[in-house]
C-alpha cells in the first residue's frame, strides 16, 4: 500500500491510502507505529465499521487487552468495547442548557486511576451522532514545551492524587457544571487512590508527558490544599489551550488512534435522544505510571 500523511490543523496526522480490504504487512505496520509515536494522534478515514478491521488495525500498534469495565465489552469481541446509548444509557446523564446529554467526559487520560494505564486506543465510529458527539485530543508534550520555566520548576518531582470518577459531580477542578438528570444501572469497580508524577517520560519515545487529567485529579500529594488547588488550576489553564488541541468531527467509518501516555482527550457528548455508536480497542500498557496510595498518608491534598 502506498501510504502518506498530512498534518491535522493543530496536532496529529491523517493517514491516507490505507485499504481496509488488504492485509497489513509488517513493513506497513512498522511505518504506522513510527507515525503514531511521531504524531501522538492518527486519523484514518473510510475504514468501515467491521469489528475485524478494527482489530486488525489495532494489532499493528501492540498487544490488546480487555477493558476493565466488563459491562461495555462486546460479547463476541472481548478486546473491544461498544460505547452507545442504543439500549439506554450505561452511565449518568447530565443536562447542559436544559438538554439531557449522554457521553460527555471532560479532559482525561484513560485508566489514569490505575498504576499501569493503557498505552493507547483506537476509536471507530459505527454510527455518528447527528448532533454533537465530537471528540478532542490534547498534546501534553507540546503543552509542556510551552510552559513557563517557573511553572516547569514548580511541578517537577511532584505527584498528584488521582481517583476514579464516574460522576462528574465529584470533579474538583474545572467541572463542566451540568446538572445530573438521569441515572443508569451501571456498576463500576472500586479503585483505590493513586499517586502519579505530574511530569513523566514517555516509555517509548523518552519525551516529556504530563499527568494532569482534570476528570480524575484530586490534589497534590503532601501539599497544603489551598496551595495544591491553586497550582493545579494554574497548570490546567496553561495546558488546555487551543493550539495544543485537535477536535474531530466524526464521520461514520472513521478511526482515530491516540497515544494515551501523551494525549488527554475529551468527549463532547450528545443529546440523549440522538443515537451514537462507537467501538474501541485498548492497547495494553507496559509502563508503571503510578503507585497505590495509603489513604491515611495523603494529608491535606486528599
């Protein structure tokens, strides 16, 4: 296959020329991996909605693992999850400007609440939402490069406390402010609090990455709460800037791959009565990026 790329407007690249009807040979897979590490986000258009095609492409980038939340796994494809409101919501529903909205998730990295997060993921749009439903990615490596020297110095060596958050009402920082209007029968595992370094090195590229994750971050370990909150808010404001963000307006058949060490992402959500179906694979992580906290030892930052 004769593949080439073109840059996306801000971050990431689009891969052009991949034929979903042809097997991906080892040389092509190696080229795709190189582009992935270079860009952090790759967009593939017109790939289709076949679960097999998503799995074949996903395996070019590493070993797959089942998502820890079993209820969203696809019964016939345990390495895939399906994200949809087709059979009713599997998570909470919030109202924004009076509109019941499903699937809205603020900036986060996947599995930020586990010591070994996944390395990346591929999201395939099976049925695009006719209203809303966009997804955005934020490059923390580029954001770090543009931090002031003072802020880089202040966050160096610090650890932040992260907790699993299935309810946006538990967000402590930059809460999107919706009103919860719906519930579901979803059952989520219990995860203990985790400490992660705010600044870390990418396990493959060696680039600096940041663990900021407004959805899950709760404070800075060992720091006074007021100072911790002020520093986290300053950092989030510096990182969440348009020049580091790519927002994807989905078409059915699109696939987007992202590097979960480097990128945060956010889902805009869509009205509850608007159908959206997406499938996702999860690339197994190999790097320990955090440690489980003894809840009695966190202090004021807890």
